[in-house]
C-alpha cells in the first residue's frame, strides 16, 4: 500500500493542517509521498524538513503573522495603482516566514520521503510538480504568490506563480507516483454561501477554481479506470480567511486545534474504502451565526504549571430556535505530560448547577475524558463569570487539579469575543447585539 498526503492550499489558515498531521501521526498513518500546493507548500516543507507535528505547532504559535506582508520598493507605489506589479512582494515569506517555520531546503532535498511542490508556469499555463530534490525558498514562495497580492517569480524565460487557479491539490501527481491511497487535507471553502464585496468574491473565485479542478481530476481518474482509495479531511464549516488571521480574530493555536479536532472527527468514523470520489467530498456547511471566544484557565499540578486553553464556538439561537450547542477546541500545556496536548471532541455541557468544558485527550496510548467544571451561583455579578472563576479540572479518574480564571484572563476572554458565521458589518453587529441581550452566561448555559 503506497500512501500520498496531498496538502491543498488555503493561505495562512493552513496552520489548521498542522493539527491534522498531528492526528494522522498519532493514528499511525505514514506516507511515501507528500505533495503541497499554494499554502499547503508550507506544511509540506515543514514535514519534509523533518519536523514532528508538535514542533510544527510550536513554530506556528510563535510566528509573527504580519511577516507574511511585505511592501514593494516605494518607487513602485509612486507609479500609481494601475502600474503596480502587486500590492506587496514575497520578501517577507522568503526571509521571515519560511525560516521561522523551520523550513530547511537542505533537509527537504535529502528527505527519505518523496515530495512535490506545485508551482504554476505562467508561460505554458501549466502546473509543474517540482520534486523535493529541486526546490528552493524562492520557488516555494512563488507557489504561494497569489496574483494581485504578490508578484510572480521571473527566472529566465519562466514566470512562476501560485498554481491555485490551475489546481489546488495535485491528486494526479500522487497517482502518477503509484499511490493506492490518497489522503487529501482540504481547507479551501466549499459551502453554498455567496458573499458580496471584492474580497469575498475573490475568495469565491479561488473556491470555484480549486474545487472544480479537483473534481475534474477525480473524473479523469475514473475515466482512466485508475482505482485508489480517497480519504478527505476537511472542516465542517469554512475556515476563517486570511484577513481574520492578520487582524487577530483567529490565532494559529486555535487553527491548529481545529485541525486536530476535524481530523479526529474523520478518523473516528473513517471507512477503509474512504469517501466517494465526487463533488460532495469537499462539501461543507454554512456555519450558524454565533460568537467565538478564547479562555485560559490556570493552575498547578505535580509541581508544574497547568494551563487549559480553549476556544469556544457558541452558536446563537435563531428566530424561535434554541442554540444547537457549543463546540470547543484547545489544548493543555503541562510539562510533565511532555508539553502541549490537544483536545478532541470538545463541547460544553450545562445543567442547572453549572457547566463544564468536556473533551478527550490522548495519554499513555489511550483516550481519557477531560472535564473542567464550574458551579454557578444563583445571582451572577457584573464580571465575566465572577461566581465561577474556580474550576474543578479532571482527566480520567486519576488526575485532578484546581484551575482559576483570573480577572486578567477574564478580561482577555471578553476582549476575544468575535462573531463568526456573520457576513458584513451589519450582520456582525447584530450577532454582538444578540449576545449582549442574552448575556454570555445565559448563552452558554441556557439560563
């Protein structure tokens, strides 16, 4: 059985893929070939540089997101907007981002695992799968250089740019290399919603091109009677797009945790035969309108600090409808456990006495339940859960600790409140107004 890991693009939100590859590694899925397109080039580069997923997560967590954006020389802007080669250049990616992510060209070229990096040759209008033995940082950056935002790389007669308009996942290259099983990690949106405005519609163009090219590849493989098993790991709802990451509305830690959750959701129910090779394989749902916030609970256990860091996605009730229930992602930082442990199957459970953050973690070769329980007083005060800052934390039946939401962390949690599934200024304002009307306590607990 030969397996290929095909890492589709998705801009900076491919931090999500790091959580996916961590879940795959824990599940014992190994690959003979790794392929990256557009933003997926970063994930492929980190893996082929020899990094384990935990290190990949640490590097994304420490990355300065603003380094993705770098300006052209000032004289270019003085020529006027219609003569600009792009809004910025690739120097930030080449000099800052790729090195900060630990991408090592020497290690990639000597990798025992075969790799390919897809770059569009504008002269021939084709997608070229550059082998790992011939890659360099400038070509990798060119493969992530979206027209309008970053100029192409010119080398001799060739003009290299992002392949997303031709294909965003090279399943054909995986099959050409003999793959019997293709694991496609997909984070380009594919939901029914059509948005207004130039940014959303630019994103929709990428979605149509990327999904359409993938479906054409699957149809071509079927027409050629080329059998293989297809597994697709994707989010349930479209991920936040890059401007939200740049603006701090979503963090790399949260994206990594989302990827881990989504991969675990798939692996828990995956059939050996994979998924049907049709247009439903990347389909996602429109998210309900809700709010997202991040909370850190701190304590101590075994003489070492313990931090439970969760991001809660809380759908708001629709017209006359109850909330469909809150989900959460996150991690536990505790050095005696080897550092960071990611949460799977996260949710909020509530009753009349309080509520709990509930999830699963993988420890000592098995799964254990995590439960962080708050008891609520009858008369809440004006602060964010002032009556419930003391939290009883348990993992399985043999580990417990007392955690606390400090006033400072409560203020940070309140400042992190961000609408999701809301489109445009008015929709976002209405989501925040609905939260203000309900109150966060009532939205979480139903009372």
